[in-house]
């Protein structure tokens, strides 16, 4: 992945994030009375508004361009809470602070680790940095049969983002190419910018690779990390996980 290009487009893509996702994580942070660790903090899409609400947040990301953009965004207004941004690999983190009250891995970020070892190690690193009564929350996309066996040439709409300030709109589309043996999806995501007349003025094509997990595999990884899912949702509105759900959302504590 070209994270310099991704950092420039990240916030536009996540304007089309699943409905309720941002509010779900911010509500979880607001209920937390202690410190928060976000793995895969990106450009601070969640961490910055959480710090603006007065919470102390440490954000970790392996990609410096993302962190540079987050730092720039964080200077736009005073933050009542403390925001720390650290460059690091979430599968290898060893922070001085080992008693976070809430750890989050939003936006399918665990799936960006494209091998089972690193995904499992990340959940173990989470457990090592959690206070005894802490909570871990993360979400992954649900690899339904219809999704992973879909046509790799079929383009789907991710969303349309209106930019009223610039009087343009961004049309976000993508294609998936699933390797069901390796559980890998090579996703091509396209952002096309249209002017007020509907004419295309810019087009950017970005690649991202995910390693998806099935629900039983997630449970096995949590077990190995000494954790258990106390709740599992299929949507950010709290709906139960079903075969047709688009999301797998895990609320975890120590066993």
C-alpha cells in the first residue's frame, strides 16, 4: 500500500464509513473513565474527536504519513484531553503504559495484517496493555459466502461524499479479488472527483490488501490471548451477528 497517497485520501474514504461506526467508538470511549489506546490510529479520525471530548488517548500507527496528517489535524483546535501519537507496529507494541482501560482497533484494521501470526500477536499485545477490568473493541468485515465468492470484475459503490466547501463530490467505488485459500482480498478502491457540472476532474486508484477472518478463527485468537468476547454484533446499531451481517464487532474482556 502507498501510505503517502492513502494519507491524502484517507479522510475522504472514511466519510463513507459504515453508518454509526464513528459514533459507536466515540460512545465507547465516552463511557470509559480511564485511558484509551487506539491501534491503527490513521489520521486521527477517532482519536482527535475523543481527545476533544476530554479523553486521554494514545494512538499507534506503523505509517508515518498517517501520523503526520493526524498531528497536523490535531493542531486545528485545542484538545482538552491528552493525545499521544506513536509510530509502531501493532503486532509488536511494547509501551511503558500497560494498564489502558479501553483498547480499540477500528475500521477493519486488524485485517490489514495479512498473516495469521501477526493478527494473533496483535490481540496478545492488546491483552498485555490492558488493565484487569479493561475492554477491547474491534471490528472486522464479515466474510459472507456472497462476498468472498463474488465477481472480481464487479465494481461496487462505497459511497458519495459531498464537499460543499470546494463544491465538488467524490464518488468512491471498489472491486474485490478474494483468494479463499489464503483468506486474502486484494481490493482496488477508486475515488473520482466531480465538479458542480458533474465532470470528472480527478481520479485516484488505490490498492489495499486485507486478510479476512471467520468468526470461529477470531474466537480462537481471543482464547489464545486470554480474552473472550462478551458481546458480538453484526452492525453498529447493536444487531446480532448473522450469516448476512456486513460487520463482526467484538466487545472483549479477560476470561
